[in-house]
């Protein structure tokens, strides 16, 4: 086959395929193949049918495979016009197709992730105002992403589509620091504007795909924010893009420029404007007290006043921590600033991108029993914690006069990570380590100097002292930690011996920079400068690293900054993101308390996503009449107190709840076993062996339609750990009693879960030396107890955390279709888990466990409750645990 013919066919096919796909036309692959074939037949008279078939097959293999696109969830307001559909974006539109091809061809994104951006930005476009409309519109919306998950790529896609459909002015509010604004400016110049390098004529970004279409005028540069001097650039007939900080003087300058433009020509107030607020929960939320007749706070007021300048405006906030945004007063209005920024018109929850590693992955909290991948957390020792706790003021910085032991280990872990990545063929990639233990810049400066001196000593020893104790510590860490984790994390990963790893460390150790990044240091991360060889950097910093700023190739994080606020804590988790090919090398060094807080946050985000997905199924539910519920915590708060003026608490349980933390006191464990015996003995309905539809060897015993009073009695006898508020036996008992008063939850299916032969025969169980452990439960005799957390060992003086006990196929095992994902309102279930006492967490307690005494856990699977009930104090009862909602949101009808 003629090679030129092949290239012509492929180029024609790709161009048409992307055009058809972007426009939403049916069968884009077949249509593109037909056009490419016709073109080849016209150009090459002697082409063979076999060659065309070969080319068609090649294109099908590249583009025709089925892709399961993760779908976004959306709540829409009653005023949504649904003006946009796929056919509104013409086949030959310019900006989005160009950006899409750039992601696929130059950034090598997987098709599924690109399709996911296409799907979610279409939903957002349908929700914002129609720029071609002759009528005024005022749209407020919110997009929920994941920390470090590619939100920028999503709103970049939205900007490209907005320019395609007719928006003339796009303003991006890019955080509060110059670094983040500059980073966003560079990204948008590459992926929206497309430019030619003035010195080399090199095409940059999307210009590599095309640069023959409409121009985008930028009023800002990577070095300069908006000023009054930019007023000369205004031309609302063309497309305009601004990237600005959320800063008082900057926004005042922007407001002045736009006001002048409208004064010069009233037509300019009809220009359709789209404001994208990145990190929308930071600075944008009004914290004034309306009861004291205070004006809105400065940043919030300026954003609203800029919106008020135009008749046709859409505001879209992006955040991974939406707690403050969902608690904005829904009806707040100001004389000059207009409506507040509550997302009255839509809330979109973006799907998790393929390959993303977030809180659920780091902390293994999917809600079900997960695989046995080892945790990547390492807790700081008491001595090092005492050091950081003593550094409360700037003058305490001198206390940091040497690198503590845990920090030395973290630096070793970083060198190992770089070396192994190089051995895996990821040389030339950026590698970053984060050290964040103080908000004081003086302390950060002192810490940087001490670390630099230590690192120079370490470097010299590795290169010139083969008997150094540092080398011994490095080797021990690799063999006793990293090597074991690599082998358990993914059996497919190549394993390297210590000599290979150390050889690489000796080569790279001199190429690691230590940088202080804060408002005083003047240093900036220059990843772009090192894009061809990779930058290896240890970054010491504070608040500047807590939001938005990306640390490329972050593998090791040394973090000790106390906060009890959900949003602040989540944003400080810079280690979340994409870690393709080196997730097993990542480590988080932190305190046990902070680790527990992050684990709770992982649960919070899992619950929040479930809430969105569930509510989004009901088209009658809007952001104005349904308050999204956010899981509460006894020691933490959603956001700052000033942002929670309109919050109220709910108490309820529905969905799946399970014990994972156990009180370690022997009398309590015996009390809980006896409570289980009493439950089984007092059940009046027959207990039978369950016919296991899932063809697994798990032993299940079930009693159907058990009176709720038996379940309540069990819960009142059972004592959950005092450190747990999500699954408190007494609270759940009270909840069931309240439901009973409403003629709800009067019957339960009770399932006793036994262990499996396959688990006993698994490699890790055999290596742990665990044998069959029979359990005597009176009417029921189990062949063996349930094995959970074989290698997990997370004990403290009064509790043990064994992780999830419910396997993913067990929650609905009592139903006709156990693969379904929710219950109807008539069937709740209690699952009881007698647990194997031989696993590390229980065995080390030293109790005399036997067939008449083992630890017992439980789980509840409640139906979703959509009716609105209230308790004696008027609190609405609706969902799991203790929740926070926005009290200014109308609750909606009983049919919601």
C-alpha cells in the first residue's frame, strides 16, 4: 500500500471523525470512514478494496473500541432554558475541536477522559445563559471537582466551547496568589489562545493544531495582572479573555475598565460575559453578618458588582470543597451588588477521571471491603511532633536546628522514588517532595537552611563515603518498606534489587534542589524550564502551597499543619492527583490525628458524591429547594464559622453504615458477643441458610421480617466505640424508634455472615498463619469467622480500626437481585459479622478468644428515605449520621 495514501486516509479520517464526534452526530466513525474512502478513491484510481478494508480496520481498532464515559451528576434550577444541545456546536466550530485534538495528540490524554470533559461541559453549557439570546439572563452555578484532578482542563474546555457558541468576554478568577494566576494564564494561552513564539516562530499549544481561526484577545499576561492601562485593549466585538487574581485592587481596576466601556457604549452592557471562579470557596463567599446590616465583604461584593454591569451574565464556580458555597444564603441581595453567589441554577458534580488518586484511594474508604493494597501513610513519632508543637511563634524558628528522624526518612523515601521511577523508564519526569509544617515564613526560611545543610552532608556521604550510616538507613528503608509495598501494590510492577536502585541514587542525588516557596522567598517553581530533563525538587512552604498551585510529580509529602476545617484540610492535600506508574512509591508523613481527619474527609466526599448521584436522578429537584447534606464530625467543622451562618444539623441514617472501629476493652467485646447471642436466640422468625446466588463460598444465615424491636434491643445492648460518631449503636436505635413512630422500618432482614474457604486459602492469609476459627452462636454454628484486615494494624490504647467489613457483593445479598444498588422503602437489613480474632489487630490484644467469644461487627443497609420527617426539635430526618445543610434552602415537596 502506498504510504502517502495511508497518511492521506488517516488525516482525512481523523479530521472528520473529531468534527462529527464534537458535534454529537450519530455514527461518527462510520461517517468519517465513508468520507475518507471517497477521497482516496477520487485521488488514487488504482486503490484496492483490500487496502481500504485494511485502513478501515486500522481506524476501527484505534477509535472504535467501546468506552464507558463516566457521567457527571447535575442539579438544575427551574429557570434553566436548555438552549444548548450537541447540534448547536457546528461541525466546523473552531475552539473546542482544536482543544480536543490537542489533548489527544499532544498531551496524550486517554479518550475516555477527553470524552468525559466533553460530556460534562455540554451539561454546563446547557445550564448557563444563551449568549445569542436577546433577553437578559443572570445564571449562578457551581462545579464540584476533585482536588488536583484536572478542574483546569474542564473549565478550559468550557471556555473553548463558550467562545464557539458566542460568548465575547470570559473572566477567570484564578485564586489569590501571583503564582497560581500566572500558572493559569500560561495554561490558557496555550490551550485556548494558541500563540506563536515571537523569537523562534514556534507554534505553542493549540496553535500546533490550527491557528487560522478567530483570534482571542488577552488583557493579561503571565507577568502582569489587569490594570487601568489595559483599557485600550477593550474590544467587545472580538473574543476577550482575562485571567485575574481575587485581589481588591485588581478587581477594582477591572470594574473601572468595564464600567468605562459601558459608559462609552451602552451596547457593551449586552455583551455576554462568563465569569469562571476557580477555587470558588476561597475569598468569594460573603462572610458579612446581615443581622448587623453589614455590606458584603470586599471580594464577594466586587465580583457581584462586576456581574451587575452586564445584562447577560453567567457565573460558574469551580471547587473541590463546596461546603461554604452550598451554605450561602439563597435569597441574599444587595442594592449595588445584586444577588449573592449561591448556585441557584445548577450544581454539577464532575466524575472521577480515570487514574485519579484521591482521598478514597489513599485512605481506602470506598464504603466496602477493599483490596489489600498497603497504606501509604507513615505516622510521625512523638519526639518529632513535640518539636513542631513547640514552634508556635516566629521566634521559635531557632528550635529547628537539625533535621528530625522522620523527615530524614521522608527525604530517603523521595530519593528512592526518583530512582525507581527512572528505572521504570520515567526519567526526564518532574519529581517533587512537599514539606509543610509551619505557616510562619521565618520558620520556613530557617527550616530550608537546615535541610540544605543536611542534604549537602547526605549527598557527600552517598557519593564519597561507602560506609555511611545514611546509606545503611536508605537500604533498610528500601528493603523493609518500599520493596514490600511495591510487591503487594501491583504484582505486575518490575522489582529492582538494592544495587540497581542505589546506583541510580548516586547518579541523581546531586540534581535535587531545595526551594522555599512563600510570599517572602521570591523563588518560583520552574517546571517549564526543566520540561525536557525533569526538575527534582524538595519544596518547603506553607499557605502558598495549600491551594491551586500544582507540585508536578509529587511523591512524598511531609505534612504537619493542624486545622479542623474540612475545606482547608482537603485543599492542603497536594498529594492527590494522577500518579500513573508510581502510586506505590508515594508516601504521606503526618500525625495520626491528621491522618484520621483525612480519613474522615474521604468518607465525607464519598457520601457527598453519593448524595449528588442520588438526588440528580430526580428532575424535579433543584438547588433552590433541596439542601445538599454534608457529613458532620464532632471535632471538625465544614468551613469557617463566618461561612456557616446558615447551617443547621440533621440526624438520620439511610444507605449503608458499618462498624470499622472497635473498642479494645475485653468486657466491651464480650458484651457485644453476648448481645449477638441474645439477638439470635430471641428472633422469632425462622433462621435458614441463604441460597447464595453469587456463587461464592460465603456462609450466610438469614431470618426475614424480624420485628424491629429485636434489632433495637440488640443495638441498646451493643456498645460501639466512643470515638465514633458515624455508627453509634444508641443513635441508630433512636433513629429506628423514630421511624417506627412514622410506621417505617418495622421489619428487618437479619443476616449472619460467615467466613469463606477461598479466603482461608489465599496467599496473604496463609502467610499470616491463620486457620479456620469456628464460631458458636447458639442456634447457628459457623465453620469459620470472617477474616478482615489481615495485614492492617492500626491500634491505639482504646480502639482498633480494621477498615471496611462489608464486601462489595454483600450489602444486598438478601434481595432477589443482589447486584442492585439500593433498597426499596420496605426492606432494611442488619448484617452481623463474627470476626476472626487471629488477625494482627485482634491477636495482639492478648485475649482468650475461642468459639464462644470473638469480636463482632455489624452493618445496616437502610432504604433511601425521601419523605420529610422531623424529630421533636423540628430537625429534618433524612440521611446517614449527623449532617449539615443550608437552612435557607426550601425543603421542597413530599414528592421530591
